[in-house]
């Protein structure tokens, strides 16, 4: 992607350089007082090493003019001479001068505060049909160049500034004029939370502050109530395109931005060489090499090489090479190379190379290489390589290491599972339910006289960490393992797997055991249990180490399937605490 961006910049510079060699872009210096226009054109020809082609009567060649310019382009000098009455065309070694069919006139003046008479800086003055605008300077001065209408109808200019009332001026068409206006401060209003969210401004985001000028951001604030619709637009950078300074207030059907664009919204397709910034809703397809920022809703497909940020909701597909952020959730698919983040309800699939963070409920699938965090998984799935965190889990949490939830009403699968309270199932090596089972078991079996187990989980499913030993000389043995169980009213059923050490790791055996137990409370936090067990034992090599048990299962006999596989019926009896 970086290589493509580099090539794009090189190509753009090449095109700009080629354009700069045109006759209209050559730099000249002219100082003449009360000389015919033809003499001024002759002086420009000599310095620029080209020829003008024109009809003398059309340019009023004998009219006397005064010109004083230094290091200005030919086009700038011609604009000063003809004031928009002529059109110029670069044709090889000539520049053609032709009458401009469009006639222009200027409106200028000052904008002041009606309450104190002080000039207002950065007030927007615009014509909404021609989409032409300007902003006042520090002295409150503005100057607007407008196209003359074919019919002598007045034009409507609007003056807008944040915290002031919009003011309309009716302007006669066809001649230069000066009109000054005073605008009144708007009455203070109390914004609710809905109001603030409804008018979230992309200009205040990090991307807006970096890639938009202060004038463009101020223009958006001033014109927050004015928006127009147009079929298409194209721009090189924000503010330099077909809609000029008002591009940020226009919703387009087709939007092409060679480097970047700043528009009001989209009802079609938007493509950019680097970035797209839209104030309002975007439909239906938006593509950018670097990033997309949308101030409203996004419906359709949004793709970027680096980042997508939507300040409302997304419905459709959102994909980026680095990250996606949505303020009000999404419905569809969200894909990112690094992260996905949303502060709203999500429905669909969210997949990221590193992590997903959803601050509200998630209905669907969350998949991440490292971790997922959400408030609640509602009949959905959290899948992560390392960890999952949720306030409430009503679906499935599956992690390579750790699952954490406050309320579990679904299933946890991981090495370590933690829940504050649980009506679901936790499957793992260690499953802890703070308000569930925490029992220490001390018991005896037909195989080993001394055994310890730690039981944690809930009545639906709990885990067992097991260890056992026989310290009798000539019958020594040690075991350790893991199991799961389910508790009923007065009895429990458990399946365990243990490794049996008989003096050599080469001869270590495996014990698989199905057991049930009757439980009776004998005191506060104390119970007695007893029950039968069915055991299968397998080892690769029979043990024969001095001091260790050599006969399995002992004096009670067993069903022998081979020299390495036995099964028998046995028992276990003991006490549980806590």
C-alpha cells in the first residue's frame, strides 16, 4: 500500500510539473501606466516566449489600462486585465483569447455584530444555487465573485456564523456592488444528549483537525444547517474541486477525490486516492487507500487500506487494514487487520487480527487473534487466541487461555475460566465461579489411600483438580489429574483422568474413571460422600521399581484385556469442606 501511495505521489508531482510548463503558468512581471491592452499583451508575449491569438475588437485592444505586477503567472495577469470577460486556452506556442460566455460580477462588503457593531471574522457568505462561498477576514470584509443570470432576477446571499442567526441579502444581478450587513447573535439554547449526538462533527475528530484547515472546519460550523444535493463532484484535496469551498456542504451521487475529499455525504459511490471525510450519512459504497471518516450512518460497503471511522451506525460491510470504529454499533460484517471498536449494539460478525472491543451487547460472532471485550454476548460467540472478557455471557466464550465474565448463562471453554455467578457451563483446566462451588475433598479409594481434590464451578458443571498418593513402602504410588462433574440433589457424577507414577516416568500409567457419590451434610461447610467407581488403566510398559506398587489395582482383582490394559470396579469415600 505504501509503495502504491509513493507511486501515486510521484505521478501527481509529474503531472503538476508538466502543467506548470504551460504558457498560462509562466511567471511574468509587467509595470505599465495608461497603455493600450495590446501593448500589455505584447510585453507578456516577449517575456513568456509565446503569442496571443485574438480578435482586437473582442479584447478592446486600444483601451488604456494600468498594470503593476511582479512575478505573477500569465493567467493571474489576464484575470486582472479582463475581470472574467475573456476565456483563455493554452494551444502549444499560442494562447487563445476568446470572449467568456459567462459573465461575472462582484459583491463585497463588511459583516458586523448587530449587538456591538464590531466586525466579525470567519463569517460565511454564500450563494446556495451556484455553490459559491467565501469567509470574512479579520476586518469583517468579504468579496464574492458570482455568475450573472440570463434573466435579471435577484440573487440570494446568506450570511452564516456559529452562534448567530442566519441573515439573507437580496442582490441585483449584473453589476459590481457593495453590501454590508449586521447579524444578530442567536438566542442561547440547551442541547440535550440527543442533540449533541445528532450533530456530531467530523471536523472535531483527530482526522478532521489534521487533514482539514481551520477555515474549512469553521465553514462547517457556520453552515451546519445548509446542505445541497449534486449528481457528482471531483476534488484534488478538500476545498479544491468542482464545488470549491462549499464542497463540505454538498451530498453527491458520485464523488472522486484524487488525494482527499471533504463532502456533506453520499448517495452512490465515493473513491479516493488517500482519504474521504463526509459530514453526514453515506450510502452505498466508499473506498479509500488510507481512511474514511463518516459523521452520520454508513449503509453499504466501506473499504480502506488503513482505517474506517463512523460516528453513527454501520449496516453492511466495513473492512480496513488497521482498524474500524463505529459509535453506534453495526449490523453486518466488520473486518480489521488490528482492531474493531464500537460503543453501540453489534449484530453480525466482527473479526480482527488482534482485538475487538464492543462496549454494548454483541449478537453474533466476535473473533480475534488476541482478545475480545464486550458487555454481553447474546446467543453469540466470543472466540480469541488468548482471552475473552464480558459482563454477561449468554452464548459461548472460547479462548486459548482465559475467559472472564460476571454472569455466565452460556458456555465457557478455556484453560482458565472465571465467572462471578453462573447458570451455565465452564469447561477448562481451572474453572472458578465466585458464587459457586469451592470445595476441598479428602478421600480414600481402592487404589490410593490418600487423595485430595479441589472442586470449582457450579451444579451444572464443575471441574476437579486431583492428586493422590500411597506412602506405604513397597506400595508407593502418586497420581495427578483433572476431571469434570455434575451435581444433582443428593448425589454427583464425575469423569476423571489421572496419571499414575510408579517410580519411573517411562512407565507412567493413565487412569480413566467414572464415579458417582451419595452426599450427606454433616455440619456447616462439611459433607461426607461415598460411592462406586468404574476404572480403566493403561500403560505402555509394566512398572517394576523397588518400593513402588507393582500390582494394579491391588488385592481386589481386575478384568485384564492385555498386559497393558485393565478395568475394575472400585469405590471412593471421604469428606468435602466449604
